[in-house]
C-alpha cells in the first residue's frame, strides 16, 4: 500500500500542471494529458529498472540481499526526481548503466 501511495505522490510531481489535476473538459486534451503521464511513468520505471539491475549486478550487493529484500524491490521509486531543481540534459552521451542495451 505504501508503494502505491508513494507512486501517486510521484504522479502529482511529474504531472505538475494545475496541481496534478486534468484541468480541461475537452476529451481530446484529457486523453493527451493521460497519455503523456503514462509516457513519463514508463520512462521513469524503465530508468529505475536499469539502475536496480545495475546495483544487483554488483556481487557485493547480491551477497548482502536476502530473499525478503529481493521481494521488496520495486522500480516504483522517485526519490531521485528533482521536480523544482535544474536538470542538465546531455543528449550526446548515454547513462552509464552497465546493463543498458547498446544501440548503434
């Protein structure tokens, strides 16, 4: 339950326009807003999954985690998101994640 509540708070952060509310009655604009939110959610979960896989690939961590720890892992975290901070985006380089798929 805590994960879902936290994820709902994350949605209000990444979908910040008008306080996280869909502020229109036009169906096409509502649909576009929800689809954009889903893209943002999917991107966040994808990057989080890659980061978790990168940590789990480290043998030191793998040895320390119990079965209960592994069951508790989820890609639904957003503590690394800076909603009001400055984001420097470098489109000329890739994230340095070991398990990230390489494309030519």
